[in-house]
């Protein structure tokens, strides 16, 4: 069957009552997550992993995806009305969105953000619909060396893009890979680093680690922060309609932001956030009114909000077609797949076509739902910020602990949750980003098994990886990236040394 026929079958799956309910719950939770600063889609998905065990695989994955792209919608609301980014991908929207709100154009900014998200998200879904099956077919030709190369270049790029310090990010990636080696070796079956603890024989459960580092760690970090009451800028429902000039200036940024977001979404790293900065810079460069940026330019809302939604769709391509997560949120969704015994990758389309096409079709439906939900209920969502943190966070913590226990009915998992939660809290306090740790843990086994199996196939020669067309191209690109990074740092060091010598000589 062709792609359109399979997509129609996917719509039939997605409109089943249970799947439609899962999609609705997902986008609602995603919107709330986007509105409430600090939780984020990653934390929400990890907290709901245990809940998904009572659902079937298709419904749970549809719900997780709804949370992910729904948070992109919701994050713009508080960015515009409160100058508080509910989600990191909405950080750039604060700049001109809040400035428009102070000028009395909050409604127009909210409408353009929502409509731009719908259009760009749909464009990203079209790319996902037609590109993911092609990539999955290509991936059937991949062997262990190719998967090793993709995992290696992914972690290399993530070390440069995740967090402010490459050294700290590299340390977190290495720690994640080390944690991934705990348990039984996939090739030999030998127990490694279990220290005589039978429960550790199965390895570190990614869901437990993610719930601890992102969930409990975020809860503890939020509890110790000083909470400030913020004033919600008022607006009327009839003010949601942008004027003709605002429409005219928004059309091109919406489509351009969608294209930028989709392309960046295919790159390992925090693509949704990166795409917003790139889109904002592009719009400012091409604008006829660059002086308005920072003071309420509608393009500064339309472009970035479109970019982050298109990036969210594009991030699903490597996850579904290769089984490789290129972001922390995708890594948690991968954990959701694995909890239900579903392995994403080249065989997903042929082995689980209902899940694959049902998921994609649900994303089309979910995008429309988000537009219908967000605009009328925007006032209610913003007032949720008045919920006292000292009430909200303990409730979330109890749900997290209960969920961690329910995964394997194990008290040891709860102990691990607490340990990772404390680790996540101290990481936040010391400037270490938790995302590289999660990606190191999830990509580490792929890296290790690809290397070991590749060496067996290549008779122990490491050059075997560099001589194959696909893996060799990827790895040589990685080598070039390392050389460029080293040369850039060396040049920066020399310039700094020269500047100090000149200043000292004056």
C-alpha cells in the first residue's frame, strides 16, 4: 500500500475512542506542562510512564507525543502574558510576545503563535509522513557500524549543544554511558558492575533514572527557589484577532520558521529550542523593521513559535525510523516504546503499522485540537500559575514515587529514584545539565553493541568502520568536527593570550 492509503488507515486507528481520548489527554497535559514553568514535557512524560502500563502501546505513545508537541503550544501563553517561558523552546517568544502584550496586543500575539504552531506543525508532520518511511527503508541496509557511527556523532554533537560547558556535558555523557553498562552484557551474558545486587542484573531502568533526575530533581530545585507572584496581563477574547498588517507580516515568518524548525529537528540536540533562536535571528536579519525586534515585532513571535513546533515533528523521524533519540524527550518516549515491548526502528512500519500510522495521524488531529483548546481556555491556563508550589510539588512527588514503585513493584527502584533525584538536584545547583546524562544512558548500549559487533564483523579492525560508505562518511564528519572544535578553541586561547599581553604592555 502507498503512503496515503496507510495514512488513511492511521486515521481510522487514531479516531478509535480510546486513542482519541489518549490524544486529547496528551495535548491537554502538554498544554498545562507548557503553561506551568519548571515541569517541562520531559518531566511530564517520565512521571506518566507508569500510568501508561495500564494502556495499550498505541494509546500510550499517542498520549506521550501529545504531551511533547502540546507543550510547545502551551509554552507561548505564559511567555506572552507573564514573560515567563513555560518551556525552554518558548524562551525567545518572551522577547517580543511580552512587549506586544504590554502594548495591548496580547491577543494578536497569542493568535499568531497558535495559528503559526498549527501551520508549521502540520508542515512538519507532512515531512514526517513522507520522510520517515524512506529513512526506515534506508535504515534496513544499516549494520552495527552504521548504528555505532550515528550514536557516536549524536553524542558528539550533543556534547557541544547541550549545556553551557562542553566539559561538563562530556562528563555527563560519559557517566550515562557508564551507567548503561550495568547489568548483563548483551553479547556474553556476563554480569557487570552489579555488585552482587540481583536487581541490578537487569540494568538501570531508564524510566527510573529519568523520573529521578528530571522529575524529583526538578521538584526539589523548584521547592528551594524563591517564588514570585507575577501579574497576568489582561486581554479580551475579541482581541485575539490580529489585524491585516499583523497577518501580512506573519505569513512568511510562519512558513520560513516551519522550514528552519524541520531541518534543525533532524539534528541531534535540543532542536526545538535551537530552532527558535535561529528563526529569530533570521527574521530580524530579513525584516524591513529590525528596530522593532525587542519592542513587539510580530515576526519575533510568528517565526520562533512556528519553528519549535516543526522541530517537534522532525525529532520523531530518527526516533521512529532509526530507533535513535536525538533529544532527551525523544529518549523518554523511546523508553515508553520499550516498556510496551515495541522497538522503534526500520522494522516498526512493517511489524506495527497500526501504531506507526496511528501515531502520525493522531498528531494531525492533535494539532487541530490544540488550536481549538488553547485560544478559548488561555485565561484559565494562565491562572493555574497561582497554584501554590508548596501544595503542587508534594502531590507530584507522591505520584512520582508511586509510579516508580509500580513499574517493577520494587522498593529498590524507589531507592534508585531517590538517589537519582538527589543527583539531579545537585546537578541543577552546580550547573550540570541532566539531558546529556539521559542521552548517554540511552545511546550508550547502542554505541557499545555497535562497536563490539562491528569489530567482530571487521576482524577486530577499527578501520573497518571508516571504510564503509555510510559509517565512514559519518565518522569522518565527526573527526572533522573534533578538529574544527580543537582549532577554534586554540585560536580563541591565542587571541585571549595576545589581548592580555597587549593590555599588560600598555
